C-alpha cells in the first residue's frame, strides 16, 4: 500500500484522489466501463487473452481508481494472481497495459494452545483464517481435527503474502502439533513443494481421497442402467454431486494431457501421474485460469469447476482413473500410501531441515 501511494503522491498534489473499491459479485468489465463513463472501445481493443481474463474477475478483488473531479484518469484492476490491467487516460484517449502486482512477503511465527477450536485459537494467534485452513490440509492424513485433544500445542512458521496491506495467502514453512498422545511435525520441502516429517516421510498420500467436497455419490464404478441412453453399460468412474461451480482439485501431482470436450464427458480434463496413472474429470462447468495442455499441477491444486456438460442429468463430477491404459475403480486408489524420500533426495532434505532448524532455533522435543 505504501509503495502505491508513493507513486500517486505527484497526482494527489494536483487535486487527484484515489478511490478504492471491491469488485462486486456478478459485476462485469463491460458494466464497469459503462458505470464509470469509460469508452467501451477499451474492452474491444483488448487482446483476446486479456478479454478472457477480464470476463472472469473474481468478486472481492480490490481495484484502484485515480480520479480528478470525479473523472477517472487511471485504473488498476487485478486480472490474475500476479498481473493487473492498467487503464490510463492520455489526452482524449485511453490506453491499456498489463503490469505486475507488487506483493510484500513477511515471515511470521505463531504459537497457540487449542482450548476451543483449531480455527478460533489459531485466528487469535495469527489474525488470519488462512493458517488454520492450510494446517488442516497439511495434516489431514495424520490428524483428526474434529477430535483434537484440548491443550494441544501448535507452533507454526509461515510466509504471509500481502497485496496493498491485505493478506492474500500464506505459505507454511514449518509446523508442529503436539499433545500427550502424539507429536507430528511438517517441513515444506523447497525441492518438490510437499510436506514431510523430519524423517523424510510425506504427510499426505500419493492421491487425495476425493477431488472435491461433495454432497453425495450418485453413481459408483461398475455396470449400471444409463439414465439418458436407457441401456446397461459400464460406468467407468464415480459421480460426485454438488452445486455448479464447486472447485475441482487434482488428486495427485501430474501433467495435463487433455483439456477440452469429449463426447459424453462434456468439458473435461485428463492428467497423467506417476506409475502409469491417468485421472479424468468430466462434466466440468469451466476450467481454472492458467490450466492448459502440457502444464504441471500439484496435488490439491484447483483445476476446474463442477458443471453439467455432456451427457449429464444434473450437476456432478465424473471422476475416472486409468492404470496403464485400463479403467480401475477410483475407490480402490491407495490414497493413504505415503511418499518416502530416499537417496540423494533424502540427503538434501535432511540437510535443509538441519539448516532450517538452526536458523529458526526450533525445539524438536
């Protein structure tokens, strides 16, 4: 925020003012231009790729308008996580360009005793709800947070990512959860982005148990009477039901080998993983930004949003898994199998842990 206002000081001296707004739910870029008496040619002159971005600006994004006598002279509108569209008035014309968003990163440390709930007690210690959400995800395969004992001690070291003074994300570097029953620690491995304990064993399995939060399963793997084609045929996946727009996550690290439309699956994504696995996500409403053929995704990364495309009787995700070219039952995926570092990878990780512990003065016991 300080950097932004330092840049605007010369304008402020000549009677300019900065208007800070939040992008409203269901607001469109076209409507934004009309509401602020800006020429619609601004939109029509944008490159096709930028047009796609401005059509999908998330609600709640912070935008900055530089005004003089209620007339916009400059606007900054975020269009991706790291880029923003700058609209500048030069004479009688408006020009646009894409500029980077300036983030500030601050490393923080917090300790908390769980007397009530994880989210409540960690929020008191960190002043953000993101830390508890990230911790719950990291330790989800090891700890049942619904039955966490009282007086559980939590220590966490994390990077806080701020945009104009607002916390946009946190990256947990280290965390330890301990009580009279167990002690579990987690280190972020900078080499692969996964979390491991101090012995080099991953906190999470190779696969997520499911690619989304769902209400119920409407159809399981196996033979079924197709509700649209009205004949018996093999159902080669699991159908998860939820509302349109529910985020869909990749169940494992992998490479996107298909993004597009496949007959009955409708809009879908295929991801290739290690050890001969390929996962398919069908009937999608929309793809996540930056997702394209050939891109690599991490386990748990949002890749798309639940929809109702293709041969579908209602909003749901069709999730399929192939192993060496043959469909298998996704329910039998060994999502609990952990990844253990070995050889040079383990040696490098243990050296990193030792250095990190020394720098941060972490008490291991």
